C-alpha cells in the first residue's frame, strides 16, 4: 500500500545540510497497522510527513497505492493526498468551528454537494461516538473527544491510508486506550491501512501488526511485533521493550538468584492460546527435573496472548539439556539467562 524506496531528507539550516532521514526503505501492506517508534528527534514526524509529501524527500521515491507521489505535478498530488488522512498529537482542529463543521471541512474543500456532506458528517459523528457533541466547539471537548473529531475529519474523504503522528501522546492512559481501540475498530471494519508513530512501546503492542524502530534518521530494526518483542536485535529496541516489561526487576531477581548459587535459570516463552502449565509439568515429569518459578508474565500482543516464565531448573546437566530440548520441540521458546 505504501512503499518508501531509498528515502532521504536533509534540512538546510543556516546554509548547512542537516540529515533528518537516511536511506529509508519501508513497505506497508494494505490493511495493516504499521508502527514506527523512535526517541524525540529520531525523524518520526519527518518520516510520516514524507508519506503524504507534506515534506518532500531530498532523495528517493514514495509510492501510495501504486502511485509514485514524488513524480506527480502539484495538482495531481493534491488529489492523491485526499486518499491519505492524517491525525496529530495536538489535534489541529479549527477552534471557531463546531465539531460537525470541523468534520465537514475537507468535504467542503473538495466541493462535495451539501446533502452528501450532511449525510457523511452524521455517519462520522456516530462512528466516533460524538453525536451528542456535534454542535459543540473544540474548547468544550476533552482531549479524547478532540482526537475523535480529528479521526472523523481524517476519515471524511474516505481515505485508504490514515497517518497518525503521536495521536495519543497528549492523552491520559485510559483515553489513549479508547482512541487505540477506535483506530483498531476502524482498521478492521474498513480495511484502512494505518501508519502510527509513537515513542511508547505499549501503543505499538496494543494495536500494531508490524513495526520499525527509527534511530537518528535510520531504520535500525523492523518486523512483526511479536518477533521483535521476543527477539529484539538492536539496543534501542531493547530499551523500548523495557518500557513495557519489568526487565529491571527481572535483572535484580537474576542477580540475587545467581549470587545464591542458582545456575540453571531459563526463560520460557509461550505464544498463542496454549496454556503453558501442562506442557511444563509434563516435560518436567518426563525428565525428572523440578523447577522454581522466579517470574511470570502474561500479556497480549495486539490479539495474540503470550506468556513468559523465568524458572530455575533443578536436575543433572543431562536432564536439564533434555528438558530444554523437549520444551522446544513442544513449541516453547527456551532461552538460557
Ligand atoms: N523544518 C525543519 N528544519 C530543520 N530541521 C528540522 C526540521 N524539521 C525537523 N528537523 C530536524 O530533523 C530531525 C528529526 O525531526 P522530527 O521532528 O522528524 O523528529 P521526531 O522523531 O518527530 O521527534 P519528536 O518525538 O520530538 O516529535 C531533528 O533533528 C529535527 O531538529
Ligand atoms: Mg515528531
């Protein structure tokens, strides 16, 4: 749906070229929710703005729905942009217009007939749950409600792609969850392709199918969310994952246990609906090992449940080796800590 090929962007500051993006290659599939995570200044906003050419790349090509936007003349670019909706951290609503007028704005701009605009606005306020607010002004709304207006406005022209630049960063956790749920619902119902940028890993974990990690203008890691979570390769990725997992606490436990002479500590990862206890107990019974649980977590990656268990095994080296082999053959991931 979206392809970035060798995209680079430099800004010129006081006559000097400052690189913001370097050789970005990215493919977002139709209907997926793709997350881009990075620290402040990493180039996230520049990258997402390159997708609709609000920012023109210095080099490279940007294709959306098969059209090379970088080669289009301005007038055709305007038309293509209508197929790409965007929402922002600070909502960017017109303060002097009501909810309904904010949502109608892009349709009036596109000179749609009045009846069509009225019908579409009614559909959209209902979709985002703002029927009661349709005649209010932005100042009378909460942050979450303002973002709902932003979403409705972005969807007004029936886009194929929705770009979200830190859309939940100004919201409290509960409101964030409700906005993310709305985005997920829209993605499912309309097959809308969503690109979402954030500096928060829990946002990625809740809604994204795949992600890319951006650092100093380069993509340093990418892949399906589950794979990246379970096998992060880059230090920046690990840092982000620590935001959502109690890795620091685990480190303390490990140090304590190792100091106490425990040497056979392994982390077991279970993905999907399988419950882990039967697998674990069965395997241990077969090999004659016993175990003590040091830490356990069960979480959810978008719609996939997964569990991680850190255990200390008790047995001979041969028994322990056999236990690990059996667990792996039963679909459990085993990592020695
Ligand atoms: N218009 C501009 N002129 C000059 N430099 C810019 C411009 N826009 C962005 N930059 C620089 O490009 C780099 C990337 O900025 P960008 O806004 O894309 O980062 P970001 O990841 O979105 O950060 P944040 O999380 O703070 O929003 C930064 O070093 C920034 O200073
Ligand atoms: Mg930004």
